[in-house]
């Protein structure tokens, strides 16, 4: 009832007499939450862990202060004045929702839904809920059709960034806040939040839950599942907080008079950047005249979406390597010895991703710089040209921001952008595409074949056969889905150019969000096609096939091997 009341309060215009009933619901909710917390600790056997006790203590104090304020029960000087207002009331409702839902035991039955099905269902659920919220009257200034709301919600949850209406001028503050939440949930996954909050408040989880979550978090050991979830959330919020602080300091106060607007702008773009979403409250993204030459902000955003696009396993491994180097350095200073050496602090996955990302970044930046030097980069200084070329060359790999006029690019640049969008970010990241490791394995495979080898070897390691098979399956499926989407859209939109439609499809599948300016011109059926393409690109076609096909139970046999003629 409280959640419905909040959505009605924020999403619909209502009269003063309805505010009275809303306050009644809020008051009953807060009273029930306080009573629930007291009853929870009255049973010795069911007491939550200490960290949950601190959360409950803070929540109960906040509930009492907020409740006492809006029912005029008491007033504490300075304290009550600070906590009064609708914002704190809504925040209190959010805390109640999180605490009570997390108190329930969430069981992932692998016999009912396998991890791939659970992953897909969670995205579909949050997309539909997001579409309903964005359809509320007070989410926009002029209303939004359900198809457009569904398109925008899918684009936000799938961290794509394609838009049919301008985010900054069409959506209200409530609508933009809803988009921000959808981007964050889509970037990290709703199951990440739900699972960790449940573990946080209960202090444990069933073996069945850990098995399901280990597949979704790529954890090698069951005991590391929730530790991995905690590190993902911790690193995400630390990086986004630092990014928001840096963006805030890079904004010229003359462009935004109100401090509150600058704070929300910084948080929105930091989250959108790290999650590789590409959403911006600016009408023309970073090409807006007031931000077009803000090179520090370009570099900050580039840092955010490149870190987010590396993938959490890579970030964790690099962090471990930095700790290892610092330990060796301190050990050498204080003891004079070199200490011990650990082999393979940086694992093979990290090496491949870092090298591939570096090569793609250098090559795409150089090509962008020389091809657009006298075209879209002409208005910038020498240093500015290099920064803008770097920003736009790297944003193609799923970030989706732009600081140039995309419609004025040379055809050769567009083709390079399409290739970079198709490759995308790295595995287990907030970005999309076929992933850097996939293109690396494909490249290493044909080099290995050219040398006459029957296996792929690099850095004294052999690439597992399952990795090679998955890589080529992902490449084939991606080209199939994109090709089908292009054919359908060309038939539905005969007035649009093939290069524009192809660019849009590659952008949608790779969850990039860049466009040549035709997204808003699509008809209803074309938007539905792009919705499907964005969704498939986010969850991957391979995951969908795994979810719908039955697993083979018996594999303890091998048929005779035969060689098929290929070339």
C-alpha cells in the first residue's frame, strides 16, 4: 500500500483532501515499520547480524522523527526542521520497502528457473515496471505513450541510451530520477541488489541461492559469491561518487545557477557514464554549446565509462595487482629484501582484455583524429581535437555520449564506429557488444590456424575449447540478429537510408545509444523491433538460447570424429 501511495503521490496530480489520506497511509506504514523492528528483536533466535542492527537503529530513529513531524506529534528544534518535507517522507518509505522485502527469504529454485532464465526474467520485470512508472502523468510534462515509455525503459535498463524524446526537457524531475534508478538497476542487475540486501539483513543464504548466484557473478567459489556482490556494489558507488564530485567541479556555475541542479546533473551523468548508459539531461549530449569545449568533463566521463566497460573481474584483478606492487615496494623499503613473487597476479583474462582495449582505443582514436580533422573536429584546438577524438572513439564501445555532430561524419568514420560498436566493452561489465575478449579469441584463432597449430596458445597458456566455441557462437548470433533487424527496419521504414538503419541496429544491439538522428522518426512497429534488439543485446542471444533449451543430462559418450571441408 505504501509503494502504491508513493507512486500515486509522485506520479499523479491530486487534491488537498487526497493528501490527507496519503499521509494516513504514510503514518500507518511508519508506525508498522517501527513496530516490526521492535518485534524483530524481541525474538532472540531471529536477531539479525550487527550491521543490520545499525541499519535498523538509524531507520527507526528516522521513522520516529519523520512521523512526529508530519502528524505534529512533537518537534525537536533544528533536527525536525532538517528532516521535514516530502523528500524525507519518500526516503523513509523506500527504507521500509528495502528492509521488509530483504527480511523475506528469497529462494532461487534451479529446478524452476535456471540462472539464465532468472537473469532474463529479472530484466523483463524491471523493464515493465519502469515503463509503467514512466507512463505516469507527472513523470513527463506532456504525457508519454506506453510504447515510448517501454522503449525508454528498455533503453535505460539495457543501458543503451537511445531515446525517442529528449530526457532533459520532456521528463520531469521525478521522471529523470526514475530513469536514474532504472539505469543503476540495469547496469548492475536487479538480482545483485536483491541478493546482497537479503544477505546483508539475514547474515546468510541457502546453498541453492549461492549456486544460482555463482553463475550470475562468475564466482569460482561458492563462499565468494556474496563477497563478490559486496565488492561490486562498493566499487560501483565509490567510483560513481568520485565521478559525480569531479563532474560537479568541472561545471561552470554560469551554465547552471542552482546548486541542486548541478548536484543532480553530476550524479545523473556519473551513474550514466559508469553504467555505459549514454543518457544525458542535455538536449545534444556533450555537443551542447555550453559543454562542447568542457574538455575536463569529457575526460572524466571517458574515465567513468572505460572503467565501467572493463568489467568487474578485470577491475578486481587490477586492484589485486596494485596491492601486490605496493606490498613489494613497502617490503623493499623497510626490510631491504625483494620479498616474494607471485606468479600470474594478472590473470590471462585481464591481459587479453587490457591489451585488446588498449589497441582498439589507440587505433580508433587515431582514425577518428585523421578522418575528422577538418570536418567535425575543425572547431577545436589541437589539444581539443585529440581529446574529442579520444572521447568519441571510445564512447562508441557502448558508452553512447557524443560531443560532435554525428550526422556530419564521413562515411568512413561511420563504418569505423559501427565496427567499434559491434565489438563493444569487456565481459562482466556494464557495457554491451560481442565483447573485447570475443574478438581477441577470434583473432588469435585465425593466427593460430595460419601458423598450422591445432590450438590457441598465448602467454604460455592454452585457451579452453569452450571459450573458442562460445566466442564464435556469440559472433554468429550477433550478426544474425543485427542482420534480421536491419532487413525488418528497412522494409518498415523505406524512406530511411540503409547506413542510418544499420547504424541504429548495431547501436541498439551493442547497447551503445549513438544515433544518426533517426530514432524519434521510427514508427510503432520499428520501435518494438528496436526494443527487442536492445533487450537481446543486453542479455545476449546465447543466454536466451540457454534459457529456452533443455540441458543435455548424459554426456558420457563420444561419437567418432570426422573433419568437415571448410576451405
